[in-house]
């Protein structure tokens, strides 16, 4: 292993002199700079995320969402969302890394207009029974703990059919990533609304059979043709897996939502998981490149992120920045806990940037070199 010390050959260690300072000013006049003045900063020994570990309490935020629903109309706001602004990433409106997340509220009977963008989006429903979303003409009904995706470029709009109660769901987008890459586009639907197909939930009917793949459907897009993933099937799959496996030492029993045509991530930039921590279970600590946004789907517990403890309960949001040590604990001795999460792992992996290391059961660290 190399020594992490900048005072060595191979790192920049030029000290300022009056002559050099004058030289730097002259370079600045020419819109240039000396690499050695920034080299150590732009070539860190290991990832230095600007985002910090954070937790947002749903109980504290819910009243603000109810207030937002009174203060602004859906039509004026476009989407009525209170988003998670990580103190270290306010510059790009990210919750962690280059991932955005926010809580969206729709009043009973409300609907939002159709649009599309180059950024990819996903939803995890927190409360309300009347939620629907139309993605590329497929009208999907979604309920609490359901997961749905709105891949890049797809027309989407949504609303709340309930007469009585609001819908609140969590949005996740790769907007900060796509903007950082200067690759974002946005369009409002020319008719403001799509005409949905006659069959509701058609992508679930066509592609939701799990181990059975429909014959005769070609699919060459880079995202999953299955757009919604109901909670009941997800939870049942986790309970079944838990009968035959303890899962991984770092995440417990964990399953990835996948593109049923490929077995790969649901979208090319973002992936998503649901994991189950058995009653009283605590995981070992690990870290990896890649950023994760969590929502507590079920139960209560805590996570330790880079040495800091965050207590969580149902519907809370918390984030783990890239390369931060993290472990999860279910604090209920009698019931399981479930964590929904989405991440930028597909981006990291497709760019060959995935690195991971973790503690083993004896307290030793398994180092993995990049
Ligand atoms: C968006 O299109 C939605 O469609 C929600 O509901 C949140 C945040 C940033 C940019 C686009 C939506 C968004 C968003």
C-alpha cells in the first residue's frame, strides 16, 4: 500500500514564493493555471465526496408537504416537491453524489401534466391509495411501497384518484449527473396529457411474470420494459429468499429490481434494491464507490455511516455517500425491517469504477485494490 502523504515525490509539493505567486497571476490572466497548485486536490488518494451522510425524518417533513399542498398548485409548481438538499451538494440540488431525491405530494383529484426529459426518474410510494402514473401511454396504478420507473425520454404524468387523502411518494432522479454531463433535455407534451392505452398496468401484465419471459416481444432499449414493481411480490420474494439464505454480510437479505429481459439494472444510470433485516439483525460494515439513497419501507432501526449513528423509522430518508463505511441494524427484536434504496451503481460499474471493501466476521478488513 502507498503512504497517504502529499510530501513525497509523486505528489505536488511546490511551496509558494513571491516569484511563483506573480507567475500564477500571469497564468490566470491567460486563463490558465499551474497543475501542481491543484493536482493533489483533483487527484485525491481515495474518493472525497462533497455530500455528507444525512437523515431526514418523515414525521418532521410531512407537515411541510401538507403545507406545500396548500401554498402552491400542481399546475404552477409543475411538480409539488420538497427535495433533500445535502449541505455539501446544494450546488447541484443533489441528496448525495449526483443523485436527486424529493418527496412529492398530490392532493385528492389532482393530476400533473405530461413531460419528458433526458434524466431518468423513479418513484417509491410512501402513502395514499389513489396514485397513478402514465408512462409512455401505459397507465399504472401504484400503492404504498410500490416501486415504479420513468426511464430517460419517456413521456410521463401522474395524479391522485382518491377523493379523500393525499398521495406522497419519493422521487429519485439522476438529474445532477445528467446536468453535470451537460446532457439534459426537457419537453412539455404538446397535448399536455397522454391518451392512455385501454389496458391498465400493461407493462406489468406483459413483463411482470418474473421467471417467465414473453415470446415474440423484441426489446432493444437500455431500460426495463417492466415499469412497476408491486410491494406484495417484492416482500414475498424477500421472505422466500430468507428461508434459504442469510443474504450478504453487509446488507442482509437483499434483492435488486431488475430488467426482466436482461437481469441487469432497471435503468442504465440507476439501480434499486429492497432489503430485509431480520428481527434484531445487524450487518457488518463495508464501503464502496457509488452513492445510495434509502427509504425505510418497514420497521425501525439505525445505520452507522462513517462512525455517525442515524436512527430511522418508516418512511424516513437517509443517504450513504460514496466510499463511506456503513452498516445497518434492525432495532426491533420481534419484527423484520425493510429498506428500499436506489443508487448510481450501474453508472459506476459501466464506467469500470466499482471498488468495494469490507470487514469480515473476525474484524479484519478485506482490502480490495482499485
Ligand atoms: C420530475 O419530472 C418529476 O415527473 C419529479 O414527477 C421531480 C425533479 C427534478 C426534475 C424533474 C416528476 C423532478 C422532476
